[in-house]
C-alpha cells in the first residue's frame, strides 16, 4: 500500500505494479509515471511565438464586451503577460487592463 490516492475514487488503497498503479477499492488503473507536461507555446495570428514582455498590436477591430469601446486595428499594448485559460494574453491597451486571445494580435518588433 502507498500514500498515493486513486484519481477516480480518491481512496488510499493503491497497489503498486511494475509499470502501473491500481486502486484496490474501485479497480481503476493508471501509469506510474505521468507523462511530463509540455511547456505551453502561445503563438500570434501569424505563427510568431509570444513571450512575457512582448509588445503586440491588434490585427482587427475588436469590440470590448460589456462596453461601447472598440480596440482598433494597430492598437499597441504595453508589455504582455501570458496566462492560463482561453484568453492567453493579459495586457493593458488604451489604459484598460484586458485579456486577449492570441489569434487577434501580432507581435511587434521592440
């Protein structure tokens, strides 16, 4: 027995085999070594890899939800931060803190 918990039933009755683990309670099996997660790569609309601190510009007009404001084509950001979720970019544009999807921006040469 080990201190590892089953991901299905969260019980601690886990049997260790040579290449996998098995829950004695529910019978769920999973690999011993979880595959290492690949580092997330965020690309702009043209396939350029984005990094923390890059400057991006809008490639199309984008209406901001809940307001009457529109971010126009060519509007540049302050240095960006990459965040988890479907809106990969967190930045400031025209004095507003916003979250953007990478498909609406292009990387600008610093």
